[in-house]
């Protein structure tokens, strides 16, 4: 480690305190025996086993010797023995650790196995074992503690060496004929030095404590010599007469042990062996309810009454994260309006980063903990979750009582993107489904499980009786996604929000899941909100399509009018979908450029930098405006011509855009 | 380690006879076979080392035990009685034979059989370790989960800092020093609990506390970190999407998935606590094996030390085995069984 790193370790408050303590201890270790060595040995027959007096602040021992001086003088012996034991431990550990890298495969394995076996035993047990062999006394205890710690240090060296010895420069050195010994000293050890230094520091603390333990038991330092552990053991016998005789050496051991350990941790943090805590930027506790540019956002000027049969009505939805924006917040979702009627299927499309998934999660009140969700209106399945002037929803949801949970839990269903990670791996699938009925409808185990099996059958999971008792890892991806849909069907959902339900699946499986969603929609009459980056997928299933860009809705149109899309971004998305007529000689069309970072969106139309029709007008915010019946676009230059004239033939021009047998591989 | 030959851990499992080929295909059978093989190998090494211990001591252990003033013919007679004059291989075979018939030898100083001594002392030690372990589990898991819930998503920085730094400092203090502090506060100053001996439930309080406090805080830290990691998983979002009550989300969906590392650490802590009893017993004059082994080492009563080392070592190995089996059960994906 470099000098700069040491300095950084010392700047860390913990490291500085620990280092200061160690310096103090080192000074004590040097001067205390010189200054008070005789005083600590002097017996005072007039003051045997006394408590605290003016002559002896910490009292005296059974021979009338001053406890305070003895504790101070013992610093040298205690520290010295601990460092000696650490040295033995490091040397033995390094030898055992590099042996496998040097020996042949067979004997190397043997060493690894021996170390693994020894590591399984607690160090104290090994220390007791060695203490028997080497005999009671300071010398035996040093050897015992050193050797007892060696296996775990050896394991550490082995792991680090194994990581390094696979690298190119070691292989190069081998090829170049560098000898084994030289290989270790010049190539392996220098590259594993940092973690070893850190651990040796922590180890010294451990050795100090262990030594105190052995001496306390009477197995370490023998009289007339004394260290802290010995003093502690002697003091404990008279703890009723003079507690400080036991407490003072105990405190000394704790302080010294902690100093070593904390210094090691501080160095480790600087070196980055353990990852340091991620620090969030400072910010105000909540985002401003009404942003400075709020007046000019795409939000409708005044909340209007939603359609009476709406299962979802959102106005002015904003989701803020603490981040690098101008006010310390970034808004990946920045003023979204959305209405979904009973039984309607609505698709939300956009590139990754357009805020569509976060919109879906926020609607369902499942946004991440750090997000702050505000909305002028947020009515979900007949429940008003926000009203009036931008209530904060994300931090402490205003209403989270069982009644709200039951309402949302039974009428709102979610299907998530990755079926592989969206099931609890340690719970059987059937029970995960049954949980919904048990919690919200108070059903018994058996009834709930029976319904879960029935729903699994509904989504055509084969052998549902058996499958219900299996764990998620025993399901295939498509089957898991169907089980996820089944989970949503445990009650009678009025709204199903499917967030990229097919993205993680094979193309053939994608089609099955989409077909299932469509059937579910038909049979239950539930409204479906399908979120996808794939406009072709959305066009197959949905009646209405909402296109999002940079956290806002840029266009809203019936699926059968996709060929008359008005927003250049919608057209670009459609243009990037290959179909059967696409010329395969040409490279696949893409939308040039990249969506803006939510922290630094351009003023005005966010798509302008990528738009070939952009001009100065586009520096002002466009609002969603009606361009045709049932079609609204937020664009200063809406395209009103028929796209067919450009030779493009997008999907979804058939009535309702449903073409179950014509699904191509498609990416936006 | 010493120069003792060490059997590779997996060796017995590798040579499974073909008669059992039918259930060798079963991952559970394979796992248990492999794991049992490792236990046997470890036990073999443990027994060998315990046997060799007396021979590795420089000089004559009998002379050392009886003292320099003992008459030479007494030493010789004792050597003969202990079989120390036989060839090493013969001694080893005799030792193994005696071990399998439950005979651990006779104390050099008191003449009492070692297995009898252990039989008297083991319950006290085991009781202490088990009670302390139960306390650790009962305290650490709720504490760790509660801390994870309180500090999730970077909330309550103060609570987090207070918890992590307090637990780090307390967990770094070894149990015997905690024990001395507890004796001072609750025994000497407040007089609430007895500070020595094993009589009644009250006498358990301080030793158990001394033994359990550090591991409990360490464990709570692990539980917190693991639970925080699990809370970020997709399936927790699914559980929230089902609108389960928060407590159910934490107990049914978060905690079981944080269990694996909790168990691993719990096993390490338990084996550490078994040996930690040695120091705590000596602070509280607890009539267990820890007191006995220390006095036997000081008295150079090697057969007793040998026997007790065997018991401690076997206990540690057994705990490791139980933890591995529990891990295999707790992990439905059976990565441990396969690996």
C-alpha cells in the first residue's frame, strides 16, 4: 500500500483514533518499565489487598504492590508477546498458504485439505492443544497462539494467491523459467500484500485478546512475570474487595485489542477490500411539490372529471429520486396523465429509460423506497390514492390499512418482467398463490390451495396439482410467467398491470403469454395495461397505445391508427420494427441518438435533439393536443399524412390490431 | 499443523460400492454420503492428533506430571501402566481399541476414569453452550430483522450508525472480559445475580449473557445485511404487489431467504461458543469441562486433557455437520447438495 493510502486511513476518524491509541501504547510500552518498573515491584506490607487509596489510586494486590503501576508496566510485555505471536502466525500462515502454489498438485492438495480441516476448529481449541504440547508459560503460549491462528491466515493467503497465480504475469514468469522461490517472493506475495497487511493488523488485536485469555487461565505468563491477562486473573479473585484490580487490566486489554482491530478495519476501508458505503448526495427531505417549470409541463391545465367507468385515472404523476437534477432531484416520470376504462387494453411503449416501468410501479404504489411519487389525481380501481395538490405518496403512503391492502390486493394484479426472480425461491408456487386468498379473503389453507391449483389450471400449467407443490426453480420461464398471471387471477382483478411481461422470455413463449393475457382479459373483463419497449407486441394486444418519451406521454392513439401516428418519435419506433416485407439486405433501422438523461433534459420538447423536423419552436414545451379523433400528440410539428405513402407498413393496421399469427421478431 | 498424514476429506465418499449404485443417483444420498465421509476423515485426524499429543510433548510426560522428585521406579511403573514403553503403532491400536469401548484412560493425578470425569462435567458445559446459543438466536434474528426494516433504503442513518458501531465494538470484546464486566456490574455492584457456581436458574444469567452478547450482536449484523439484500429482490416486490401485510412480507418472504448465511454464521458462532465456555467457566467457577481442562493442563494430567480435547473437537465437528445438513434442507435449489 502506498503512502497516500496510509494517510487516507489516518484521516478516517476511526483510523485516526485507533492509530493514536496505538502510538500511546507504544510509548507506554517503552517508557513505563523504565519509569515505574521498580515501583510496580515494590511491596507495601502495610497496604495488602487494599481498595483505592490516595497512595494507590487503583489499590494494591495481595503483596501490597500498586495495581496502577503494574498495569502500566505490563503494557510492554503484553504488547510484545502479542506481536511475537502475530509474527509467528503470519510466517506460518504465509508458508502454509503459498505451499500449494509451489508444491506439486498432489501434495498441494494435501496442504489445502489440512488447512481446511484445521480451520474448522476454533482457534482457542487449537491454542489449548498447542499449549499442552509446548508447555505452560509465556514461550509455550506465544507458540500456541501463533500456530493456532496460522490455519485461518493460511487460508486467506491461499485464496489470495490462487486469485493472483491465475493471472497472465505469473504465467509469463513461469514460462520465462523463474524459479519457484523467486516466483513467490517477487511475483506472488507483493501482489497479495494489501489484504495480508490488513488482516495481520486485525490478527494482532486477536492475538492480544487470546494471550490475555491464556494468561488469565494461568496457562500463559507465569509469576513473577506478569501481563494484563495475569493481572486480570489475580484481580478477579478479589473483585469484591477491589474491583479495579480486575477492571483496570481488563480495560487495558479491550482498548489495545480494539485499537488494532479498528486500525485494520480503517485500512481495509481505504484500500477498498470491503466496499465502502455508497453516499447519497445531500438534498432536501422531499422534492418541491410544484416544480419551477411545473406550469409549462405537459400536464393538463386543470384536473378534469375522469370517465365514470375508469379503473385507472392518473393526472400529473411525477416520480422524483434524489439525484443530480437542478433542485437535487431527478424526475424519470415527469407529469403523466393516463386513463384506462373498464375492460380496456392499453399499451405503454417507449425505449428503456422512458419512465414507463416506473410509471406502472408508481400507479400500483410499488415504486422503490427512495422514490417520491406525487400526483394531482391517482384513482386506482375505485380507490383514490392521491387528490388535490400533489400529495406525496412514496415516502409514507397516506393510507396503508388492511382495507386498502385488501382492495388493491384483490382488484389490482401485477405481472412483472423477470419471472425467474419474481417468485420467492424458498416457497412452493402453490402456496405463493394461495397466500393472496388466505390473507385477503381469510380462506383456510386447503381452500386457498385448491383455488391456486384451479387458477394454475386456468393458465394451462400442466399437472397443476403436482406443480403447485413445486418450487419456482422447478418451473420453466414461460410457466413461471403464466403462474404469475394465475397469481393475479386469485381474486377478481379489475386491472392487470403487466410490466414487460414477455421481455425475458423466448419468442415462442412470448406468444403464449400474450395469448394468455388476451384470454384472461376477455374472460374476466379486466382492463389490462401492457408495458413494453416493443411496439409490435403492444399493437397485437391493445386497443389504445400510449407512447412515452423522457418521462412524459408524447402520443396517445388507437392501435388501428398506428399508421397515422402523428409524433415523429412514434413513427421512428414503428420504423424500427422489421416485418416480413423488410429488406434483409439492409441493416435494421434504429432510432438514431439516445434518450436524454433524466437529470439533464433539454428545455422544451425532449425529443427535439433526435428529431429531423425540430426547429426553434421546439424549445418550448409541447402539450398533448388532439390531432385526430381519439388521438393526441405532444408535438409542435405533428405528422398528419398517412405513413403508408412512405412505403412503411407497420403492424397493427388491421382492426383492433390483433394479428395473433403474424408475430415477427421485433425490437424497438 | 503437525506432520501427521491427513486423509483427503472426500476420499471415503469417492469409493462408494457398486451395490448402492441405485441410490447414488439420489442427490440427497450422495450429499449425505460425502458429508459423512468428511466427518469420518476429520474425526480420524482428531483422534490421531489427540493420541499424538502426549508423544509430541518434549521430554517425559510422566516425569513432568509426577515432578522431578518422584522416584524413578514409580515413573517407570506409571509409564508401563500407561503403555508408553510399547512401540508407537501398538500404542495407537490399543488407544483406538480402548476408545471404541468408551475407555478414555485414567487420570494421572486422581486415578478417576476420564470418561467418568467427562460424564460429570459435560452436562454443565453443554447446558451453558445450548442456552447461550438459543439466547443468541432468539435475540439476534428479531434484532437484525428489525434493524433491516428500520434502516431500509438508507433511512434513519443515525440508528444505523449507532447499531453498527455499537455492535462492532461490543462484539470485539472477548467473552471473558465481558464476563468480568458483568460480574462487576451485576454481581458486585448491584448484587442481582450470583457470580460463581451453578445453582439454580439465576446462576445461568451472567455466564449466558457473557457468552451470548458478542455473538448475538455479530449475528444481528449479518441478519440485517442479508435481509437488506433480500429486500431489494424482485420477489419481495411481488409480495408487496400481493398487498401482504408488511410483517408477513418480512417473515415469510424476506427472512427465509436470508436464512442461508444466518445458518452458516450461526454454526461458526456455535462452535466458537462451545470453546468460549472454557474462559467463561473459569470466570464464573462453572463446574464444566472448561474448568477441568485448564486445571488438568496445569497439573499435566494428560489423559484428562486428551479426553476433553476429543470431546470439544467432536462437538465442533458435529455442529459443522448439523449446519451443513440444515443448509441443504433450507436451500430448495440444493446448491450445497450438488456442490
